[in-house]
């Protein structure tokens, strides 16, 4: 085994260009990194599951107001090809929303949730009779895995990473009783 520099490390393509092209606002991530990142060594900071309002829509018949089930994931992403002291590493907080699931599994979530990468591909759904996104992340020694199919993916925000007391809030009083 040879020692490789950070710049020489490689990972197979996890998200092909046709999948990236179908992700809403993927250009926000591409603008930040110059390409769609692999999410290698990224960390899942927060997950927000929302069941949507399907039951209400069935009761009222207001299908045009339906909100699908969703998962909003907040991730710490960086360019793994650069060492931590290199500004080109580009530490970034990314929020991605996944909607309308066919299959959905998450296993494990704790104080640290690193992932090997984020794989997004197309998979034909016989139930829905159309292509869905097939999404997978996880694969490290720390137990956190996710695997699901969904109809829609949107990059909600991309901003420089600023470490606060929690993944989602910089209001330290709220978390320390002060």
C-alpha cells in the first residue's frame, strides 16, 4: 500500500451527471466546489423528517395543496482532496431536501455521523411507473446509514461552514441555560 497525498486520493463517481442535472438547484453546490462533490468524509449534522399533509389532503380533497413527506439533511461537506489547513478544502454547510419516498431506511444517528460519500442514481420504480432517485450514504465504522428512493431532490442552501454550539443554531444561550 502506498501513501497518497490528499490531492491524489480518489473515489468512484457516486452521482452521475444525469442525476446531478435532475437535482433542483444543484448549481449552488457546483458553484461552490467547481463540480458536484462526492461527499467523501462529509458528516451528517442534522436530519428533519416531515410526514407532509397527505391525510389532510385525503380528507379535504385539496390535492393542489398537498405537501409530500420529506427529509431535510444538513451536512458538513468539504473538498477531501485538500488537507484541513488548505483554503481550497472549502468547508461548507449544505442543506438538501428529499421528497416523496417509495422506500426509506435510516439506521443509527449519534454525536458524529461521517459518511463515505453520497450516492444518487436513477432507479425505475414499478410501483410509481417512473424513475426515482436512489439515495445512499453511510459506510463508516460509526453506525449511520441511509438508503431510500425519492421523487425530488433540492439543494436548499450552501454556505461557508461556521462551527457553533449545535449543527443548526448559533444561539448558545438556548443550549447552555444562559
